[in-house]
């Protein structure tokens, strides 16, 4: 694969002008995790520049899609440099200005990129102190930094600003040994919640997203789309469309597009194109997909195995054999994919809504047969990603059309295109066989996940005789050989796989707690040793006012917990179920999280609240309807995402853990949502839901099945 | 068919000679360069394109340009006046009522119309009034808090 590695230092200075630049990279283990098999002996993953005007610019390949990293990265840099937050400028996701980065996902920005950024800023401070010592003629130890000014501690009138030190300099400094970063007790910027840097432009409409970029002479493109994935054109008539004034029709290599200076005129032209399609016979739908996933899955990967399952089973007083299912879930960001491309003189510039500017650049280069160094991807604000803005089809299409048309071309997907080309969270199945002994302790645990991957599959509990297996990995992992299991694209969705796995694990734990007639919280604590998990569970219980009782208690309360992206989460819910309609209304969610050092507490809480709110969707309503490659949900009318009326009272608790480096924040709190609501529904009704989403029909029929069986909670038990 | 269409836009007179059947959303975003009003669904279901016409919230993606002839249109770009943020905008900042920001323009305009109708809405009234606005980041709780805090609105000239 052809890839450029960003620019060398000489061209960098040409581009940037003078100043002091500190380059920094991730440490080798982080690089390994980012892109296995590649080695970066001289590659830098970001840099920061101290300009002659005293302003500090951080160039980072990470992008801002709402998660607040523009602000948290600036806080980290400001902290270690000893400058005010307002003197930091952030340049994000520009492949010409920023060094290579794999993409913004996996709750990695603060966790893995953060330490490198802080080290670089600390190093920059050391460089500035050295320069200041020379200029002021005092030893470094005599100097103090405050708000971007270095002064002699004993004689504060003798001072010099960062800007003055950087003026005329062309110092390129690579972070070698790590300068000492500040400790929590020294923090002045980190651990605070300043106003978001992006807030002012987002409330005034000034913030630019990819579809908001305008270039002189640009055209808006609409592309002919198939009615189903896998469909091919049988007959095509474009004459009526081509006759419309101002329309530019492009047909090349299967790409059929109409371009116009007015986006509505382009849409009208697209409607005049007559196409007949050969649509393959659908082989799976939303019900048969689960059997398909099970039958197509062979050769599991063993994630972990301890003890002896047979011995554990022999020791079990009760055995529970269950199967959990979840359908496909859409990302549905409010901003559909968009891109504007300009191709001039063998160089392409593409403004794209993407979480992965560098891989996007490489794919565009491949499509245009350009050297990647002649492709620049600029990432404006991204209007929500959640893992879904990594496929980049729209950016490649815009670049191809701009190249053919010889004019700038913008593609902004309709909502129907957004649904059609989404890389959905895959449908998945988890099968568990587990048991408890006479004392109500888990005696064995045999766990198999199909198509969701292993994230979140390993329970946080102390389990004797346990095996965890994953069939077909993440099912969209390119390393998994063989034909795709799915009738359309699937891909990472906020905490990929963990939502399914935690739903299964934590439902099963709950089901066993009920069988043991134990309080679900006490049952969990009985099987835990990890102090961080015990800590978040107790914090959640305190905030919630948890009163011990075995489920079903009729109160409609539930608990679930998980470890994700290095962060520990415990969530408690209170809800009501209308037995007639099966409708679930969530009253209250309390979520306690231990994420190590918290860079921006309010930002962290916003991510938790967002994750909890989004989690209501996959737990209660969101399930893509499809027939083979035909996507039946094409807009918000039939695909219901969370609304204001669903909103429970959400309380978040950050459990202090300043001894640990910052951990992930964007994803963890979404992972227990399916399980905590399923457990609370069980507590309310005695009916256990084994499938997400828990639609009113499914809740109603689970209640009916329980009533018919005449016994509480044995529906899933073996 | 091109005709001259006049209306007031963000407090100023505007005249466009164009096809009155064109959609307000796209006229704002292209001819007028006001890209703060967003496309989200094209069918009036998400609220990202909400603007105010004669004091009422409308979906710009469903509104033909000719429908605003001789009327007063307010978009997100007109909410702050003389460089001063509207109290709702300030409240959204102060309460963290935004994440990715893409639904924010529509949220603010919807909230603006809500407060014109009901100067002191209860929390329940805010949630009901904002029901047709979608946010995927899950900023709902803070948006409700921001709208509650922005009431009663400052008198504005």
C-alpha cells in the first residue's frame, strides 16, 4: 500500500515559518497498537509550534466530532507549557499540516495520544527555559514560568515571554527523553472544565462542516444509487437528465452522476435518470440473520480459558444455557457524510467529514492514481461520527468527480444515502452456558460470541472454570478471511462489540443472581476482587440509593458494569414497564466511572451523558430493517433514535483515581446500557429479555410467555 | 420560472430573483451563503434546518422560497446581535448544550420559537416543545437545562 508519511522538517518550516517546534511521537507500544507491523523510526505523530507572537499551535491528526478533544488536547498542552488556554490554537486533521495519525476512534485520543502530547509540551517548556536562562544570564533553576512568561524567581522584573524567545528561531526539537510532566497536585489547567473552545462558533452557526465549504465554480453532485447492495444496472437511460439546463452528466466505470451549480437541480436531474436493476435474491433478513451467523461461523479464537469446564459443570446446582441476540444498528449522525474536492494541477484537496483523514487521503490517492503527497485532506468539524465516518466513500467519489469534471465538486449524502451506505454495527449472537453451585457461587462459565468480536467479552469477575471464545472475530476485520457474513457493510460503532458482549455477560450474571435469590449488586460483589470495579459499583450504589433485594422485586431497578477502554463503569437504572403496551420508560440512570486522571471533568460527564442517552436507542428501539441487501429504513421516521421525551434523569459520578493516567472517555458508559435496562425490566416484570432492542412487542411477549409459564424467570434457564 | 422575491432576512431586506419553488434551505445555504442552517433528513423529521418565519419555527427543508415572500426570516446567523450572543446561545455554551454542534443551530432556533410561545416553560414543556429535534450525541439533558436557564429571556430590542 502506498502511503506518504507526512512531510519532512525542512518543508515543514517552509510551510509554517519560524518558531520553536517540538515534534513528538507515541511510544513504541502505542504505535504497535495503532498499526501493527509498521515501524516509525522517524515519524512524529504531532507537533506543537511556539510562534514569535507567543501563540502556541498544536498540530494533531485527531479530529473534533463532538467529543471535546479540541479542548482537552489544548488543556493538556497549556498545562505542561505553562501558558493560558486562550493562547493555544488547534489545527486538527489536516493531512498536510499534521503528522500521520490512524484516526480518531477507540477512546484513544486522551488515553494514548494524551501522554505524548503532554510530554512534548513539557519538553517545549524545558527548551524555552534553557533559552531564557541563556538570555537572562541566570541558571535555569532560578527561573519560573507563568502564563507564557519566564522570569527570575527572586527578581520578577527580569522576564521574557515565550514569543520573544521564539521570535526568529527555527528550532526543531524532537522529544527524546520525556521531560517530567506535572503531577495532579500541580495541575492548573487539567482537571478543570473551561468553556469548550468550539462552543462559540457552534452556537452562532459559524462552525464549518464539510458540506458548508464553498469554492468558486463548485458543482453539487448526486450519484445514481442501487436499490439494494449487490444490485447491478440492467438498463440505463440518461437522456432526459442530460437535457436539463446546466446539468453535467458523468458516466465512468459504473459511476453515474449528475452535477449542477444548484444542489436541488442536481437532485431533479437524478430523478430523470431511468435505471432498471438486477437485484439479487435476498438470502437473509432481520430474523434469519442469526441462524446464518451461527452456521457461517467456524474456528473460534479462544480468548481465555482457565480451570476445567467439566468439573465446574459437575459442581453446578443449577445450569443456565442461554442465547442473546442483537440486530444491526445504524450510526445515524445528524450530519450525513459530505466532502468537497478540488483537483488542480495534479494535486487534490478534499474537505471531508471523516474520522480518519490519513487513511482517507491514501484511498483518494489510490482512486485518482496520485501520490499521497499530492492529496491533502482537510477535516472541518465533524457532525458526529460514533465510528461511522471511517469508510470515506463520499470523499473518494467527490475527488473522482472533481477530477473528471475539472471543477470543484461537493457530495453531501441524503439521509437515505447515509442509511444505505452506513457500515452498521453488526448483528451478533452470544451463547452462554454457566452454572452456580449450592452456595450461590458461579461454578463455571462457557461463553461464545459470534460476529461481535471480543471487546467486552471477558467478564470482570473472578470465575473458576471459565472459557471465552470468539467466532469470526469482529466480522468486518480485514484480517478475518473469507466471505463477509453480512449482506451489507458493517463496521465499528461506539465501543464496537462491547455493547453486545456486556449485554450478554451482565444479563447472565443477573439471571444467575436471581436464581440464587441474591441481590444483584451483592451477587456481583461476591464475585469481584478488582478494587476499581468494586469502587465504581459502590459509588453508583451510593448515588443511586441502592436498596438490596433479590430480583424481580417489582421496583424496576437494575445494575450492570463493565470495563472498556481502560475505564471502569457501573450503571444503575430505574424504569417503568407498561404491561399492556410493553413500553419501557426509563426514569433514572446513575453512572459511576473510574477513568483515572480526569483531564476535563465536565467534558467527561458530557461524554457519559451522551453515551447513556445514545445507549437508550440500541437498548430500546434501534434495529435496522432489511431484506438481503435492501435497506428498508432510510430515514428517522421508521428508524427511531432517542428523543427528548425518552430522557431519564441522568446522574454521573467520577470516581477519583489520580494515581492512574487518563483512560478512555467517549465509549465506556454506553457499554452497560443494554444490560442495565434488561436487568431493570426483569426486576420490574420478572420477564427476561434476551434480544436487543427491547421493543414494546418483545417486552409484551416476554411478559406473556412468563405468565404462560406461570413461573418467574426460567425462560432462559436450561 | 424566475421572479423577484422579497423578504426580511435577519433584520435586513433581501431580494432574490429566482424560482420561488426552490427550497428555502438550499437557497440559504447556496445563494445566500448562510450555512449555519443544516440539512439533516430532508423530510422535516430531525429539525436541523429549523429557522424562524414570522416568529414561528419552520423546517427550511420543506419550505418553498415563495412562502417567505414579504415575511420575516430569522436564521442562526441572525440570533446574535451587535456581536452580543443571544441569552439562549450563552446558555447553550454555559450548560454544555452541544457536542458535535450539527443539530445546534436547529435546536437554538426551535428553543427560540418555544420561548416566544411560552416565556417560562416547565421542564416537561421544554421536552415536549423540543421533541421533534434530534440530537445523536446525547446532549439532551444539557439542552433542556440550557433552555430552562435562558428563561425568562432578556428583553431585546
